[in-house]
């Protein structure tokens, strides 16, 4: 009986993996590389908005990398979101050295707002530019990043451009975890569909969300997503659904961010948006756990089955998913595709992160993000609204 179930399961799995692979191969053809774009020395005023809470380790080096940009018409709005470390002080020091920088210090968080979302919104209200770049406080830029992005943005007359950065990681297991996250994100969210004008599927990446100010205001600003922990993704998804012109590119040689410093930090970081990414539904949590285990763990076990058909179907699943994995990783990261060899272990780590984040969310009655607790009931209510 078990062999029959596995035979059906893995037969379906091969068909699904072939569909995923075909979708990725076709979709990635429209995913352009920002490094290949020409540069634009000057043009519309670009307002860079950086929200930071307790980012004293990263904020200075990140902003200094931006100040070296070859695109000349830029202003920076640095928003200190209730930091208890030297973040605000470092921002003020940067502003004293460069007149293009202004600093906003937020002391209190209004009700029904997540801190980062409110900080970005506050910064956008004071922006003078017709183009707004929302970026994180730990992102580092090569000098020509803004120049190429602005040229691409104007060439396609976009309302929203998001760029996939190089997610740097030092240790092996952290690299495999980052790679698996991108692998899963690719077929779960299909980010390349943002490049299809007729598609309603959109995407957004916190390291680089460049928007046309008029479109941002028409869309409803961050007020529309003020209680979404995955604000960067939701910004892109909702703007595309509303019909705004959007594209995603890769910028692995132009933009770099250390997603997390250690595997433990990755587990902690995913506490805030794992349940939100599963639409706050327990059924989706179980579905995600089951799906990851069946597709990325079980075939590596049953490939050693004495039942020849089960073993062959397991091998087929491994081979097709391996081709898919290697293709995605080579396009979206600078990591070695040979990390596929430890895929089942990484998948188990990812399952652990889902279970951990979901249990902690229920245990706490919400999420804890940057020292602030947000109730689950409020998150669900505002998300529905």
C-alpha cells in the first residue's frame, strides 16, 4: 500500500517539478542583469529613504557607499526609528558632513503601524524627488548602482523597479539556508512574472525598491501595508496588482547585503514574517511543511528503496529538482550550485524555521520585531482591511 502511495506521489512530483522548471526557464529569460545597463549621470531627483532602528553596526558604511554614487542628483532622508544605540548620532554626523542628507528622529510609534513601515512612510512625506528609493540600512552599493538603475527605470518608464542583490553569507550552512530560501521563493512567488505587463503577480525586495512618487501616492503609500511585516514584498505585489508598471532585475555585482550573520540570526529574523507569508493560516503552515518534506527530503530517503519503481521515481524527482535548483542558484546568487548535495538537510532546517516561527507567534500572541511587540489579532485585522 505504501509503495502505491509513494508511486502516485512521486509521479505527481515529477510532473510538478517539470512544470516548475519550464516556468523558471521561460520566466528567467525576461530577468535582466542590471550590470549590463548603461549609466545615467544625472536626471530626475532621486530621494533615498533609509529607515533604521539600532543599526549602528551598518548604517555608516551603507550610507558612505551610497554617497560615492556616480548618479549626481540625489538626496538622502535617514529616519531614525526609536533607536536605543548610536544609530541616530551616526546619522547626524553623516548629515553634518554632507548637505544632501537630512535626518528624521522618530520618538513614538503611532497605533496600528509597524515601526519600519511608519519610518519609511514618514521619510517619503518629506521627500522632494519624483523618484523614491526605499532601501535598508545594511545594504552596500557599488558606485554605478544608482546610475544604472535610474537609466533602466527611465528607459522602461516604470512605476516600480526592484533589484535582487547579492545576499552574502559567511558560513556554509547559512549559505545553504539562503540558497534554499531563494530556491523556494522562486517557485512559490514566481518573481519574474513582475516583468510581464499583463500579469498581476508582483514582487518587491527590501534592499532596493525604487518607485515613482506619483505612483506611490496613487497606490496609497505605506498606509496600505502599514501592518505587514513583509512590507517590501507587499509593496511590489499590491502595486503590480493595481496595474502599475513594474520590473525586477538582478544586481549581484552592484548591490550587496548580509541577509543574516549566522543561521541562528536567520531563524530569529524569520520569526517576523514567516506566518505573514503564509497568510496567517494554520492550514498553510501544515501545507508548507508537508510540501517541503515531500519534495525536498523524502525522495532522498526513498531513492534507496527496494521497490524499483519507487527508487526510480525518487531519482527522477531528485534529478529534475536538482536541475531547477542549480539554474535558480546560478541566476540569483554567487553561491556554488553544489550545495544541492545537502538539500535535504537544508530543507529540514527550513521546516524547523517554519515550525519555530509559527509556534513562537502563537505563544507570544504576535510577533516581536526590533524590540516592539505587535499583536497577532491586530496584524490579521489590518491585513484583511
